[in-house]
C-alpha cells in the first residue's frame, strides 16, 4: 500500500484522477467512494480540514443517492 511507503502525495494524486473519472462518468457511487478514501488519506496525514471536507462530500453524495 502506498501509505506504508510514505507515498501520500501520490495517493492523493490518484484519488484526484479517480474523482475526475467519476465526474466524467457522472457516477455518484464512484464519486462517493473516492471522497471517502480521500477522507481517510487526509486523516492519516493530519489534514483535518481537508478530511472534514472530503467526508462531508462523501456523506452528501450518500444521502442524495440513498446509500
């Protein structure tokens, strides 16, 4: 896993790429998972504001889609 290799910036870059793809597909399920993973990554590195924003976005998507 990239987190164990201290590759957090690379992890976030991949999540941004995944978010772009999910947006292009207009897929709330994928979008929600991306934001949920981003929340965890931001928590790992102590970026609490970014984690809160990503988590809030994941929750918003889940509530909207009924999942």
